[in-house]
């Protein structure tokens, strides 16, 4: 048990398990189902932070490599958690459990807050009349609406030359993690920076579409779907859910495999569009003959403004319906500019040389 305690409070002895707790099959099944759901929906990949001062990575390593047993490391972790959390952190229980992940030896840590509740049970009194016996429970755990629910999972397959890797989830913060839990207690940091992984998702998804999707309608549909998902107000992006919602069934596995091959997670990640925000409002469609169109996303939807038709054999037509407001010459960005003027002396000395035309910059 981990009590609620401010730093100036006296250091009372913490009650620790002295042996491994045996769970019956019903409890084990319920616990597995709940933890799988939390880690699947809120879990984020984490890596050991060499600048953190936490000793937990050393304890995890010792257990996973067989150097220390479960009861031994769990006692150290309770004291470490107590010293890491703030004075407002509620009392609760730290569950440290042996687990298996894809057959590998693993260690599971769960911080739970005790809750209260009542249970009503029908009884028949001595007078033969039915009533209800109400009991109050002050030490409930793992209820459906747990207020604080933090978990971490480390596997022996996550041991690298640079430290340990694993997963962590903070149900209270819906994807983000309390600093005391991630940094001070676990001694880790998130593996994927939200801004970088968001930029990579946009870049790699567009790359995959243009490399492996031949149908022009599907190309446009997929890129538009990616732009819409990135612009949505959701704080996270789930590539698996994106593939199931927007891609044809025969494209989904290839897309997810391509993401992972390019170091983009196929699992849920936190979204930060700061680096790509200016690329999400318009769609550019280019043709082999040098023609291209740029249109707002709204115009590419089924409102009749832009109509794309596939004629087979790699040929596509685009019909644009609207009112013409302006017509002018066009040059690629940076193109058509005159070189800087030279001095009369320089011109005179180079008058017999060959004149260089203006540089041309490819449109991106």
C-alpha cells in the first residue's frame, strides 16, 4: 500500500507483501482484460531516460534478467513511488506482477486508487419478510470508474544497449502521463515526440499513396482522409483505426506495414500538427504532362466543384466547375526572377561570354 503523504509528514512504515499473491482464474481473467484495454487504448511507447535519476530501470533490468525476484524488486518500487509522487497524489496500491508478453518474461506495474462503494443483498428476516442487507466497502480496487489508473509494462525483449523500452498508460490524463509517474518514478520518456511522429505520418502516408496506390480516385480519397484526420480536434491519431475506416481492405495491411518500416508507429500516438498545419488545407494533384491543380479540401468533396474520372490505362480527367475570376501568367515559386544586376565594369569584361538564363525551381 502507498499512503498519501506530504514530504514533511513522518515516514511511517509501509505495509508490503512478503510473498507472491496467488490469484484465482476469475480475478486473473478480469485483471488481464482491463489492463489490455487500458494499454491498447492509452499505452505509449517509452524508453529509459539516461538523464533521469530514477532507479526503477535498474530494478526492472535486474528482474527481467533473473538477478532479483518479484517480491524483492516490488518493495523497492513502492518506496520509489512514494518518494516520486506529489503530496496531492491519493493513497492506493502498487501492483507489481510477473507477466508474459508474446512469450517473453515481462514485468507489469499498476498504480490503483482505493475507492468506496456499497452492496445490497436480498435477505429474508426471522419474521419471513424480505429486505436488503446493505454493506459498505472502503477498500475497493479496479472498479469500472477508477479515478486514478496508471500502468507500465516492460518485457525482456525491450532490453537494448541503450537501456530498457516498454509501454506506459495514464488513464487519468487520457494519453498524456503525469510527470511524476513517467519521469520521476519510471525514469523514462516517451519514445515518439508527438510533433515529429505527426509530421512523419503525414509524410509517409502521402509517400505510400503515391508509390503503391494506382487508382487516382483512391489516391485522392486516401490523401484527403489523412488530411482530415490530422485536422480533426482529436488529441490522438490511431493508424489502425484510420486504415479500417478509410482504406480498402486489400490496402490496409500494406499501409500499416509500410508505416512501421518507416519508423512510424501503427499504434495510437499523440498528435501535434504544428509542423504540418500549413499543408493540411489544400490538395495538389499533378499530371505527367506538367499540369497540376491545387484546390481547397472542401472543393474536392462531392459537391461537384472538382470531378475526377479514371479512364483506365493510367489516364484521368479532372473537371472543374465554377466561376472564373482571374487569369494570369504563372511561374514556379522562385522562377522567372532576373539575376542580380552586375556593375558596368563586370558587364564589359564579360560581354563576350555566354549569357545565363534565369534559374528554375521545381514546384513542390
